[in-house]
C-alpha cells in the first residue's frame, strides 16, 4: 500500500492541472510498476498492456482520457493484489479495474456504443455484486463464497453460460472503444483469479472452460461480422483460461494476457487500419503460432492438459486451437490495410514471444 500513498496523490494533483497528459498517465503506471517490482513482480509485467492502452485511441472526443482510464484500471489491479487480506480493497479494486476502461466505449459518440456501455454496466454490476458477496461469505460459508467469486470472474471474462453479453456488446459497439473494453477488464478478471484464488471443484472449472472453448469457436466460425467473430473468440479464450486454471492459475493469466494484448491491437487495427505484417503477427498471436507471445501459453496448456488430465483432454485442447485457424485467417484477410497501425502492441507481442525464458517459467509458478 505504501507506494500508492506516495504516488497516487502526486499523480491526481498533476492530472488536475494537465488535462491532456498521456505521458503523465504512462509515467504513473510505470512508476507504480517499478516501485512494486521487488514485492510483486506480476504487477510489473501486467503494467505493459496498461501503458499500451494509454496510446491506443487516436480519435474521438474521449480519446484524451484513455490514459486516465488505464491508470485508474491499473490502480484497481494494484488494490486487488494488496487486498488479499482486506476484502473491501479487493472489491474496490475490481470495480475500478473493470469499470474505468468501459467508460471509454462510446469514444466516438455513436449510439451503438452507448447501448453497449449500458449493457456492460449492467453485467458489471452483477459480477461485482457476486464478487462482493463471495468475499463476504468466504470466511463463513466457504463453498458458497468461493463459487460466487468464481462466477463473478467467469462472468467478467465472458465464459459460458454468461457469454452472450460479450457478443451483444461487441456486436453493437465501435471497434475504437472495444480496444479498451476487450482487453483491460479481461486482464483484471484474470488477475483476480490469481490473487483471490477461488477454490471451486476442478470439474466445475474444467466444464465451464471446455464448454466456453467449444461455444466460442463454433460461434466465431459461423459469424460474419468481424466484431462478433472477435467476441466469440474472446469467449473461447476465456474457456482456455478457465480450463487451465486447475492446472496452473498463472497459466490462466498468461492465456488471458496474450489474448488481451492481441485484442487491443486487433480492434485498433479494425478501427484505423494497419500494415499487413502487423495483422499477420496479431493473428499468429491469437492462434498460437511461434514465435509470438500467444504461442507459449497455448503450448504449455496442451502439454500440461495431456500430462495431467490425459490424452483425451490434450486432444480436446488441440482440436479447439485448430478450430480457431479458419476464422482467424478470415480476420487476417478482412482487417483494413494501412501503413502503420498500433505498432507498440505488435512489438510487445513479438518481443515477449522471442524471450519466453524472461517471463514464462516465472508466471507459471504463481
């Protein structure tokens, strides 16, 4: 808690006098990440997509506030991390981490995004209520409390059976606003999975994960609108993460992390275009093709599922990875072209994929 006491007041005061301050927002996130590196290296790694998010919006009346929303959301994750022994801080952090990026959904002032924001806030209120109830009950009614925590996180991730909100909200909103909504709240939910660690029966997590993979992939294969394709692929990736949760909570976070960075860049490119090599890297990341970031968590999931759960589980995971190839090829051919899109995300995806020894074994040990 100490770093926040020093850094947050200084940031808030500076932000009051500098309304358009992307560099200040990025500096605040970086300072908090560096300060906590010795005690919580996971927060340092998680800062990367939040710094990327500061610069992801380049048009729209609300675009100058993207950095502020990212800073508030990252502060929320910090509170979840330090709130493991203080449930009120964890609950406050979850709300901040999930809701702040959503306020940027109507960045282009379009009616569809406003409708999407209203629907997301309803879902977020439900998931937050379950999370608060779960935290309150975990001490006395452990099973009920843990199940509510798991359902809250699964709802925020967009897993089966609470997945239709993802398709509805993504299908009606502008890609510009979705660049934030499809990435930062997912990382927040996955971080809550690691830090709060709901203890549910393995069969529940495996069943929810397997159904989400299957429903998400089938939905993406049969959808035409690119936003709905990416929405269903989010459902599928939530399934990969919840399936992996019984094997390693850190692996679940790594899967969501890779998908979230890729989704941020994909929606950014869907809105403003980008080069073909960027689109190729992003699609490779989503499928899990080496040498990019998304390859390593998928590979480890395949190996761990086969080793721990058996050959049938490994084949099921492999089948779902293969099922995603046709619709991601369609995404690659449909994304609008351009000179340079969101270069920062493509560089991060490639760089982290080239040096897996710097982060993979450590995050899998969580």
